[in-house]
C-alpha cells in the first residue's frame, strides 16, 4: 500500500448508518404528522411544534450522516 491509498482512506469520514435511517424516519413521520395537522381545523400548536421538531431533527441526522460527524 502506498501513501495515496492510505491518505484516501483517512480522508473518508466514518458514516453511521443509523443517522441515515433515523433521519429518513424522522422526516417521514414529521411530514406525515404535519400533513395531518394541516388537514384539521383544530389549532393544536403543541402538535404542530412537535411535528416541525421531528422534521428538524431528521434534517440534523441526515446532515450528521453526510458530514461524517
């Protein structure tokens, strides 16, 4: 193995597959709940905030996966 192969392996960030899976699940669930809240006339602000929080956390998990944190 030469130095080029070693440096290319060291530069690749370690990606946790759970960040990808949980990010997709949280975005999917948060979007589903947000859609349900928008279809009803009940002004449930806590449910709306919770759905937006799930989406934000899902985006954060996907960012961690692609950043390699």
